[in-house]
């Protein structure tokens, strides 16, 4: 198959969606499929990216580490005409996501969309405390689903989230894949030595973007309580983001700077080593669709303590491979869960680690890629065969015009939700818009 991916985040950006798209692209190519990735520029010119088409983008949008792509369709025409996609896979409902719909209409190909992100949790990048914007992005996201032929939900909680809000497009539950052997082979002693952490220390770890939507103030408060109670404990953090300075200042003010290790962005084998250096992985985000880092940590045999929220609910089994703490818990309660893992000794600790490894097994990249290929094939089979280009110019124009009307209708409906709906979590009801 010829598969064209549209994504607003891609390498060298570090994040769950960027990694997910990159890994899926690698796996599909390994299976013999051709993949063209359409992604934003990141201020770096690269000549070693086969079948990656970069589009102009505004760098560091709203002070974040994201690039804002400018969906200029004419820049893609020659490349896409030569590529002739069999299917379009969109990873975002906005910007290049809209372009994905237009390209699918032009070539009369089906669209698969992966619901990677709960955008309502990111509205602070645009306007803090703006409930109308939250309703707008929620409504746009749900409406986008119904403009596609198939939707991938990376977790059961996200599948419920979509069906509860009236999404009609068929949903497939396919978690993002993880390279199990890679994360199982990390050298924890090497990472500890690099960070200056003693071999005897008990290490609480965290990996991810250090952004406000990740609930990191709560995590920092919880780990701070834990470190106060255990002099031999250390906190190891891998990631970059706007919360880095605040986290550092919080622990510095408590005189704990020597036991907090902020490693910045960590990639490649150093990332596997970092997971292996941890005795437990702490995660407090409430904004995930899957929580990819949880599967990575468990692939390294590292138990997880997390809030009982989407993404974590499906992977953390309380008391078996870690602890699952109620969402409305205090930092003190979360710290007690960290303490519970620490107090497991000998055989109990080994059972936790083994359970974590077993939990990670269904998240293999190979399994995920095979299921996505099956979805592509069934979606193509259910889509009417496209007409010959020379014989269908009128039909092509009609399809493209119809798609523009659908995109505009989705926007009008979302604006109405933003203005009239009383609750940011419950925008107005939708019917299927699939044309």
C-alpha cells in the first residue's frame, strides 16, 4: 500500500505523538509498505528523510515547543500526484488534519484518524481558563472523527469518550506500539552513574514533556513529600518543557537539589537506560489518551504509580504492577502509594516487576502495526473504487467541494457549541457528517 500520513508533530519534536508516528512509519515500511509523511518544519533543514515532506511552520507557537504548520496544499500537489496514495492517515483534526481530508477527497481515498490527543487539556497555550475555546476544540475533534472513514482510539477510555459524545464513525481500539526488547535492554547502572545517583538509592522516575497539562505541580508536591520521608530516595526526570524551571525551583527551595536529577531530553539507548535506572515510575497526568510512557516503563520492568485517569486506567493494575490512585487524591495519598512500592521487598518486588513486564507484552510495535494494516485493508475494501482521473474530473470537483462544505459545517457547528453549550465537557450533540 501507499500510505500518506499527516501529522502536526514529528521528529525532531520529542513527544508521544511524534514518536508514535515515527515508529508506525518505520514498522509499516519494514512490512513492505510505502509511507509518505507530511509534517511541519522545525527550523532544521535535513536531506536524509526519504518520503518525508516538510511544510512551512511557525516555530515555538505561543511559547510552546510545538511548530504550527501552514497547510498550503499547492506545495504538495506534485509529490502527492507522483505518490498516488491508497489511504490517508491523519494524526490531528486541525491544520494538516484538514489538509488530509482535502487530499483524500482529491484522490477519492478513505481517511483513518488516530485520536492521539485530548485537545481541551491544551487550551492554556492559547487562552488560560477559556471554556469557550475548550468547547470549540472538543466539538471540532468529535466532528472531525465523523468526517473520517475509521477512527483509532489508543485506549478503551478514549473509545468510551468518543462514543459518549456521539461519534458515529467505526472505532478500532489499537494502542500505540512499544519496542519491548529495546526498553527491556536498558543499562540502569550506566544511567545512574551518568546522573550521579548512588547505586543503593531508591529512584522515583518520570519521563515526558514537562508541560502544565501533565499535572506536574501535583507530581512535584507528591515526590517532595516522599523524598522528605526517605533520605536515600532520589528523583530522576527526563524531559523538556516550560515546567522545568518551576520543578527545579520547587526542590531547590526545599534543599533537595542534590537528590533531584533533571536530565533534559533523553533519546535513543539513553532513554532505555533511564527507565532501567528507576525503581518506580510516577505519573500524574489526567490528559492522556494512552500514556505511552507507562507501557515503556513497564517494558523495562518498572512498576508504575499513577492517577486513575484515561491512559493509566487501562495499563496500571492496582497492587499488581503498581498503584492506581484516585484522581481526586491529595499529594499525601500519592506519596503513600510511592511508599507502598518502596516497602515491597525481595519476592514482592520481583512479582511487581514481572507483572509490569507481562502487562507490556500486548503493546508490542509488531502487534500494533499488524492491526493497523488490517484496518487499512478493511477500510480500503469498504470504500468505493476510485474512478479513472481523466473520466471523473467533474466527480473530483464535486467531491472536493463537498469536502470543503463538510469542513466548514464542522467549524460552524463547533462555533455554535463554543457559544451556546453550557459545559466544556459536553458540547452539543452531533449527527454523522460523513458524506
